């Protein structure tokens, strides 16, 4: 236990050097940091409670996804039935999770099954004795669609936040259908919520000129039509509050490849570009409907409904309205990032100002330094020279811990600072166990070398047990906890591993060097 091979000494020295070198950048300002080599520009990332920012917990409305899918399938089935002269009763309208209708001729059931399979292979068909036919998705299909919707929403939220220029956001799944968003250092949380929460589902539909919105309100709405309101933000005063549009989507925003804010006639507009498929559909639709109004619909609100003056080829167009420069920028950003597959509902929201974060840093750092300082004084008063050895190991322990957090890119929160303070205490606790064991061996009459050897050897089992149980607790906190609890668990777990190194190896190496240099006749404990 008291003999160190050369390679072990080199490894301990390199580890301590790593801690000092990679923890030093945290003492510099970002401006000074830019002049250091690239590998030394890593600092500990600060969480929301230290840096300030927004914490948002969203729930994905997967029921809306299912409803949209059923509406699309209904339009496809209705067209197929009409083309194949299949008669039915019941309106073929989708309910919350199924589609039901009554087939007039049961002899056409096999043909209906074939058409349903072509419309959507995941739909299952059941028929009652009275001829009632029900279409619904299996539970597995619903679960798969829900998982895909949440995954897609996470990716789109990530793209939207990245487009705003925010650095180091945390975006992750929470539970089954929730998304956790943490954005540090943001100045305008309300704009962030607008950018994230807007569904941005863009569609292009034809306006039905044969019926007015007033007629529709009195019950004269043809099948395949719906009434949509004009967006108050872009509607002119002389325009009607709503229009009757076809449910059929002529061109979907899914085929957009770019959208940029621009100006036309000194007004803010958004120019867009389709991919090859979207350009072909857009060109065909505008060619076949020259002179007719074409509604641009965003999140079930009509932004504008200009008349098609001539076929628009090339897949390029402009969305105009009463946009401000900021609203045009935001809309272009949303369209570039893509539409959310389902609406997001805010379940929890917290905003921390940068002033409060700076105050937390100051108080947390002060508490850490005061705590470590008192521990260092305690060790010197109770154990003298050996206490100094423990304090030196404690300094390297702190440096290695900060360096590890910097290199790993871990986010430090206020509970994380508490975890650091706790691990510092645990590192000294290991030294206390060793020193007390050495004292017992000295009282038993052992020599200097024998007492030191037995003290380290017999205390090691106890130290290892206590650290392993703490590491297990930290792992469980990380797996089962979230947010600040995870920050505490990360610093605690890393600190436990480093404290084993510092208390056992660094302290022991100092004692061995002291023994070889001074060859003492007694141990100053």
C-alpha cells in the first residue's frame, strides 16, 4: 500500500495536471477565453437557476394528430366511393377515434375493404349485424403514431430554437407525450413561446365561391367544405371575417424547402420556395384555377386569399398581409423549421432573470468556499501535517471535478453546487477514516510503517462501501429525477468517483514522499 510504481506516480500527476489545466478557463471572462487555445475554451455550462432563462414543459396533443389523419382519410375514402359508385349512409364523418358509416349494399363489402386498404393500410374494418361499418386504428398503430408525433415535435422545436440563435438549449422527452425545453440566457421568453408553440401548419386551398360564410352559418354548407376565419393580424378592415374553403388541400406546406422575409411595395412579406413535387402541384393548381381565389391557410386561419391571375410556375410565391418586420421574420422561421405535427400545450413555465441567477451564483460560490475553508481549518487543527496533506488532496479534488464538468459539457445548477459541496465533505470524510484507523494502530503498538500500511488497508473497505452506496443513490436520482435533481445527481456521482482518487491515491502519495524524505520516528497524529 505504501509503494508506488513509477507509472502510477505519472498517472496521478497527469490526472492532477488535467484538473488544474482544464479548470482554470472557468476563472476567465468569455472575452479573455477567446484568446486561449481551442481545447482550453471549455467552461462549465450554467443552468437556468444560475444563468437565467426559461423552463417550459409542453404536452403534445396527439389527439389532434389522429383527428387530422382521420379527416384526410375521410376525404380520400369519399372520393373513392364516389368514383366506384358505392352508396352509403351516415355522412362518413370522423368521430374522436374512428370513422363510421352504414353501407347500403352489403354485396359491395369486399370492394369497400379493398378501397379502405388502399386509403390507409393501418385501418381495421368491423361491420355489425345492422350493417354499421366502423374504421379505426389498432392500439399499436396509435402508439406508433403518437411516438412519431412526439419525436417529430422535438426535432421541429429544436430547429426553431436553433434558428433564433439561442445557444445550449436543452430539449428532451419527458414521460410519454411531454417535451421539456430549457433555454438559458434568453431575453424575450414571450417570443420564445410564440415561436415554439405556433403549429405553423401551412396549406393552400381553393375558395368555394358558390357559397358565402353567412350561408354556411345558416346550415347551407356543401359536403367537403368548411368555414375558416381570416387571421385578425393580417385581415383588412373591408374584408369578411371568414371564408368558405374546400377541405381538400391542394398544396401542403410540407413541400416547402425555404421561406425568407422580404419586402414588396414597401410592405413586409414572406417569400417561399417549394421542392420539385410541391412546385409541380402548385403550378398545376394555379394553371387550372386562373381567376379564382386561392386561400393561404396557416393553423386553420386564412392569412390571405388572392386571386390567381396567371399560372405560377417554378415553385416560388409570396405570402402577403399586414405583416410587421418581426412577424414576417417569425413566420419565415416557422415555415423553414416545419410544421408541428400536433399542437403543444404548456403544462409548466418558469422564468429566471439574469439578476437572480447572478445572485444565486454569488451565494452558492460563497457557501462552497466557506464550507471548504472551514473543513480545511478543521483538518489542520485535528490532524496537523496530515491535515495539510488532506487539504492539498481536497484542492486537487475540486479542480478535477470542475475540469470534468467542463470537458463533459455538464450543466451546473444550484443543486449541483450543493452536490459539489457534499462531495468535498465526503472526500475529507475518507481521510478522517484513514487517519483515525492509523491512530488506532499506533495505540496498538505498531511501528510507523506498519501503522500506516494497516490504516490505509483496513479503512479502504469502509470507504469503498460508503462511496458505492452513495454512487448507487446518485444513479437512481439521475434515472428517476429530472431538472435540478439530475444536476445534483451528476455532480454528486462524478464527485464520489473523484474523491476516491484524491483521498486514497493523492493523499497516500504525499505521505509516501514525506516518509522517504524525512524518515520520521513517529507519526504526528
